[in-house]
C-alpha cells in the first residue's frame, strides 16, 4: 500500500500550522513592542532591538520546521519487509 498522498497531506497541514503559529507569534510580539513604545517612547530603541531579535528567532524556527515538513513529504517510500522470505533463513540458523 502506498501512503504517498497522506504524506503530502501531512506535510501541507504541518507547513500550514507552522506558518499560522509563526504569524501569531510575530503579531503578538509586534503588538507588545508597539504598546511598550507608546507607553515609554524613550525606550523605543531598546524595544525595537529586542523585537527584531525575537522576530528573527521565530523566523529561524519557522524555516527549520518547514524544512522538516518538506523533508518528510519527499522522503523515499520504504519497501516493507516480506516476513515469508525471512522465516526460512531463521529456521536454518536454529537447526545449526
């Protein structure tokens, strides 16, 4: 049985979830930084730097997760081991 279509479906769903999660994380990050800048404008430089560093970390994790999902989608299909062919060899070893 080939489950290649299911692996593509899983990769698509995984990539979608990763992108949605990253977008939500960066949105909350930017929202908090802008709110902090509005409350204390004198700290806007420090907040901007921290926001850019955190956004870069989120993007890095997102790209890593997308690479993993696509690698799982395009992996070579493994052939199942035929148990019937493996049994005679095991029986010969027991006789020796």
